[in-house]
């Protein structure tokens, strides 16, 4: 197959910050006078902050001025940042270090490709920032997944052709973005939801090193 670079999404793949996003969006919804459920929060997976707020306001039936919209965007992010300020390496999802270590031992370049504008501080908090050869986050892109922009920029930064990249994703929009980039897509999560992925695993504990070896063209 000849994969020579790997790209990781952040939320739900490396760490689970969805719970913190949910708490921040729920707080804002409550302040605006309506409830926001965990089921509704599923709509926000892999989606930009701006689009999340648009969806939230639709759920609450609320019309906002541009000034209100911008203020609520900032307020939600400040609440979220308070939550992630307390993050540490214990929040890295199971066996993520195993996979990263395998790739680093073989000098296989890895990148982050995330919609989050807080990706760098999160990686710093969990002490994984030095592991990545390239970071592409919400500050670097103008088009949200399923547009492949974030992954194509990551491939370019790694100097690897898109068709030689593997993407780890937990969201439907992210899998679609990887497929749209002509990359190998690996769904991390429910295989029924992520059915468009080339491969599926519930989490990294199910992924063997032999499987990773089978994907790569770089030998130890």
C-alpha cells in the first residue's frame, strides 16, 4: 500500500475534549434559556466553532445579531479554555502513545489535522507537541471538513503525496475529508457510523502493530 505519512485528528482520536466542548456549549445554551443534550452534541463532531454556534442557535430557535454571535463565540471558547487548562498526559486516549511511538521509531512523519483552534495548547498540555512533524489546525484553514483542505495542507507540510497518507478520524466529516483527499481513512469509533472509512477500530487498543506495519512502506 505504501503509506509513508500519518495524519491524526485531535478530538476523539488523541484526546477526548468533546466532553469539555459539550460543557461549554451547554453552559451557553442554559444562559440563552434552553437545554442542550449530549445527543445534540453529536452534531458538533468535526465541525468548526462557528458552525457549532449556528447549529446551537437553530436548536434554541434564537436569532442573533453579528455582535451577539461574535460575543457568544468568544464566551464559549473562554469557558472551554478553562476546562482544558487542567488537562495533562493522563487524558491521552488508550494506546495512542503506542501508535505514535511505533511511527516515530521508524522515522515515519506524522501530522495533526484538526478543526480545533486550540490544538497546539492541548498538545502542549498532554506533552505530545514535540512528537508531531507538522500541525494544521483551525487557524490554518478556511474550509471545514468534509473539505479535504486540512489534510492536503498537512500532506504538503510533510512533503508527502496525499495518496501516501493515512488519516485517523473519529467523525463522519473527517472520514469524508480523508477520502476526498484520496488518503487512506481509518475510523476510530463506531464502525456503523464511520462506515465510509477504509478501516475501522473502536479505539487504538484494537489496532495491532502488525496492521500498522502492513500499511507502511518504511521498514524499521
